[in-house]
């Protein structure tokens, strides 16, 4: 059921002077980072206004839903007649490229939105749905950022950094052989996606190199847990049409070890992409500095692939050891039946998880994966 929203009167909000560094550091910077960078949280008037010098007043209009929770939006003197809706497909610092029905626009970010940026958090990230106000030619200013459905993050300088938003699928690409299939690595990548709300999809490439029978028990285990598995070969084209249908009109991020065939797969899916095969991607090139965290690459059949040139691999950010059990869908149902409430399911007596493994209710390989991930954290 969709939540009903009703308009509330405009609220006069007071903001600190634009370049008041002290204000930025003490007030909403913290909240901004804690709240997944969602502008609607940041914009609630009290938190933005401080007790110090107030130099400007702005009108903020907000919405309150039936549950009484505020969903404030920054909405500053926007003239709807002049504005366009679009999607940020590339962001470098405060410059973005926004794709709209009227073509791509080079955009700056409007002053007040800009003042919400911190060292780590960009106000606009690739994937954001934005409103822009053209300023002439294909130039524009971003005046509004829609709340994000979900975010893709990494840890940088000990903090969570958002690199892309509104991602629908996360492809975990592995190879059946050359390099060997590493099921525990797949489990690890599944775990790192579990919290984001992005749908994971396991893609096993290079199936031309193996007998499929060998893979079936593994695939059955993941499928039973609700993770879709695609068996493909970039070389023979097996499984490609089905994967293409999945990616069509969606935004997908591609993840997986080097050499498993990610570039080959993208080329087979959409030959126009022209990805270089057999090359270590830019992410590993030493000395190459890029400020573009993520980029949306349009697919000829609709949708986007999200490229993350600056990111080596998605880490298990933000997960504490005690959380791991709850993120293993197959271990979670047993984890509260142990004798000790803080059971780690590794060395304790009367452990329901270990009993589950012994009784054949939990896949021993998945349990092994659990132990490995826990000990690595
Ligand atoms: N046999 C076979 N080899 C493949 C397949 N896909 C990719 N390769 C090879 O695997 C190597 C690495 O491919 P690449 O696309 O660069 O992998 P990436 O590092 O994940 O982007 C290249 O030598 C490809 O030719 C496939 O489906 N079958
Ligand atoms: Mg590659
Ligand atoms: Zn236990």
C-alpha cells in the first residue's frame, strides 16, 4: 500500500552563513553521514539551523505522511516551468552529467545543496534522480535531489561513503573455471549486498569449460536461499539472452574477481560497450587518480551498468561480527536456539547451528563460509 502524503504549509528555515565552517562541522555534517546521506533527513529545519549567527532565511517546504514522520525535501525557489527531471550518470566532485529527455547536461550543484557536501559525501552521486534548471545550452544547475531508494557504499578513511544510488541489481560474477569457482567468495559478496536492499544475482561465467553436473549442488543451495543464479558463457553465448532480459531497463552494478570475464560478458551482452578484455581494469592501475567514483553506462537495450573505476571490491563495511549470523539466511533461523545467547556458533556447546550442520539442515560449506567471514571481521 502506498503511503498517503499530505502537504504541509511552508516552513521558514534558518540557515547558517554559506561559508561558516564551524557550523558545518558541528551540525548536520554528522547527521548527514549517519543517515545514509538522505537529503530528506538532513533538511528537517531544526537540525540545519544552529544557535550561532544566522545570515540567511530560506523557505523549505515539507511533507508529512500519516505516520507523522517527516519527509522533508529541500525545495528552494524552483520554477517548475524551467526545470527538467533527469538522472546523474557521472559525478566528479561538484560537477555532474545529468541525462534528461532533452539530452545530457553538464551540471553544477546549487549553492545550498553544495554546502551539505563534506569531504566524504557528495551531495549528488551517480544514479541520483535530480531536478535541474538549465542555464543556457546544455549547461544546468542541480536544484533538487530525490530521496534515494538505496545506496551503494564503500568505506573510506574509516567512514561509509556513498558511491551510487538507486541501484536495482548487483551481479556477482564468478567463473566456473580459470580461475576456479570460489563459493566462499560468492557468499562474502552476497553478504556485503544483503544490507543495501539491492537484489543480488549470481552469474557463473565460463560454463563452456566445465561439466554442468558438477555445479548443480552449489547452485541448488543458493537458489534455495532465494538467490537467482545465471549460468552463462561469454564465449559461446549460452545463457546470455536470459541475462540480457534481466538487465533490461534496470541499473546494475557488476562485481567479481579479476579474470572471471566481466568485461567479456558485458561485450557479449551489448557489443557496443567495447570493454577491453584480458586487462586489469583501471581500478588497479597504480598512480591513476580518478575523482569519478561511479558512472552509469547506458545499455543499448535499455538500462545502465554501473562502473566503479575507483573501487577495488566491495568490502564488508559496516558489519559487526555478531551481525553475520543474521545475514546468513540459512543460519539465521537456528541462531537463537543455542544455549548461550551470545553464542558465536564456533566453539560453544549446545549450539543449534552446529547441530543443524550435523543433522544436515545447514549446508556444511555455508557454515564453513560463515566461520571464515566471522573470523576475518
Ligand atoms: N572459456 C571462456 N573464457 C572466457 C569467457 N569469458 C571470458 N573468458 C576469458 O577470460 C579472460 C578474462 O576475461 P575478462 O573479460 O578480461 O575478465 P574480467 O577481468 O573479469 O573483466 C579472457 O582471456 C577471456 O577471453 C568464457 O565464457 N569462456
Ligand atoms: Mg575487465
Ligand atoms: Zn550457536
